[in-house]
């Protein structure tokens, strides 16, 4: 099985804007993509911050706020700027999500020697 990066996959979540297309931006007007859309990169649901955190195509950390009813506020999603209250925590989260993505992409490199 060949791994295809999330940003090259086609939307499969019935979003009226992206369904059947590659998703290159996250703040499109009318976007209704779900966190489980095949185009959504490595994602962490952060109940404590009432949002989801995810890596974009460049490996930068973004957030999208959760709306009532399990929807996501894609119109206001953005990356975490250095002046954000959670910037210091975001550096650690970014590193760990990147490491997780690398392990998932190449699990055979982690085999232990006997």
C-alpha cells in the first residue's frame, strides 16, 4: 500500500465546498469538512482548549475551534502565532505530532535488533 499525504487526498466527507477535490486551504467560506475528512492531516482533538490541533502541509500547527453539535469553525482556523497564549505548549505539541507522523509513515524503521 502506498502512503498518500492527507493534502493530496480527495475530500470524502460530503463537504459542499471540497467533496471530491483536494483540499489546499482550511478557511474556505462554506467549508463543512469534518475532522475525519480524508484530507485532514494529523489531528489532535484538544477538549481542554475546545478545538482540534492539526499539522498543515508544511508541518506547522494549526487550530480549528469546535462549534456546538460537533461542527468545526473552519472560517476562523489559523496557525498558532508566537503571541498566542498557548504558543509555548504548541511548540511541544508540534514536535510530538511531527514525530508521530514520521513513525506512522515509516514504522519499519523502528524495528528492534534481536
